[in-house]
């Protein structure tokens, strides 16, 4: 019976990671497992996932079968760096749990030039003023996190994908 189910690759942190998205993904697997042959790409590939195999994200590009589905869970913290990298290579449906991703980009080593380019793209009229502290002094201010989401960097992934906000108030692109 399992072989008849479509395959699904979930790219997400899992417990014991201490973030709500890891807990959300584990609960989501409970609902998906009866309908899909689930595999989870997780940075902690020793994490337990109900009804699913867990693999190292570096191997995830080998997994989606023809017609297989890919589901990304992404938030604005360093635990999601591997999800951000996977978005650039594995098209799929994405649940955006945070409306802004600036902290994720900063914490995963994105270059200052790339972040400044993202700021200019996100809000061209305000980037010169509010991006100056970052550009001139390497300082990221609270206003940058409020004004510049950098989610658009994900929207320009090489392959098309969809975004489903985790909450009705989260905006997608």
C-alpha cells in the first residue's frame, strides 16, 4: 500500500530543535503520513519524525521522484538556513512562517552587498536612508527588520514555487 502513495519531501527543522516551526512540522507529518510516503530533510538528521524517514539536507536533491512533491517550512531564524539553501535548488510549496527574512539572511552569512541589494529592491525609496548604517558602519538597526523583509530573495529562486502563509496575516510577495 505504501508504494502506491505519492512521495513527499518535507524540508524543515524537527524536534528536538527548539523552535515552534520544528514542532509544527512534526505535527504536520502526523497529518501527511497517511497520504504520502514522507521523507524529511533536516539539518539534525538524527531527529525523529513520525511516519517519515529523515535525511541530511545535503542529500535532499536526490530524493524528489518524478511527480514527487516538495514542501518547505521556513522561518526567520538561523535554524532555517538549510531550508533557504534548499529553496534555491528544489522547487516546491513553501510555508512562510514569518513575513520578514532579514535575520535569516544575516545569520546565514549572506554578504553585506547582497543584503543591501535586497534592501534596495524591497523598498527603493527608504533603502538609502535606512540602509546607510549597514552600508557605512556594518550596523543593522531595528528599522531594517521592520522595513526590509528580504523574502523577495526567495521569490526569485531559480525554479518556481508557491508560498502559503502560516497565518492569515502573513503576506506572500
